[in-house]
C-alpha cells in the first residue's frame, strides 16, 4: 500500500514505479540539506530506483508525486555524483531535488521539515 501524506493543502505520494517516458525531462530545482538516507527511508520508504544510473551519477532516487490543489507534478530526490553507494547511505546529507518548470520544491521541503522537524529550508 502506498502512503499518501498531506501538508499545506498538497498531497505527496512516493511512486513505486515510474515510466520515464510519461513526462518531460527534469533538472535540478533545489536541494535538501541536513537530511540523511535513513530519514528519507523513514518518511518515504525504499527508493523508487535503488540501482545505479547508467553513467553512475545517481545511486538512488525517490520519485514523489505532488498534487497541489489539482496541479499534479513529480519531484525527484536523488544523490548526485557521489559515485559511492555506501557514502550515499551513511554520510550524504545534501540531496538534489529534480523537477521541471511546473514543480514547486518548496512544498516538498516544507513537508519534510515539518515531518522530520529538521531545518532543511
């Protein structure tokens, strides 16, 4: 069962599977600071992708569907250029947020800050 979270009138759902061809491309739209792999697991569960990308720049990634009052878009939380799965799981504290021009990373950051009561804004 997929968990659905709500914050500031928006809902957040971690996608279990995601078809890359269903959306336009994404790029870096923000960062999460002072967040560990374990904290992301606590909130969203296992990553949507837990395999190294073809170019080894990303080790794992969560794809989060955001519904902001009927405006639906995806955000991605991923490590960027750590090139080391163990480092990503044990030491990484700065995660990239990917999206596109419709994406609002503030809502995701606000949700995580409230959920984990950490300063990531």
